[in-house]
């Protein structure tokens, strides 16, 4: 990806915010309603988005 350091930081932070928001919305709701398969999927999406954020920061 051909982006500068500030753009990379912004994209990484955006990925983290989206990860936390989806995890809070879907993960918490799934656990409360005992839908553990959805909670697991939400956790996997969270981990994937966090991994993306780390990869974006490592490029710089």
C-alpha cells in the first residue's frame, strides 16, 4: 500500500474503532442472548480488524 505515515495511523485507528464498535454491539448482544456462535464470529472479526491495524502500523 502506498500511503504515508499519517494516513497509515489514521487507517489503523479507524480499523480499531470499527473493531471495538462491532464487538460491543454484536458480541455483547450475542452473549446476553446466549448466541455463542455469533459471539465467536464477532470475536474473530475483532481479531481480524486488530490484526489489520497492526499490519498498517508495521508498514511504516
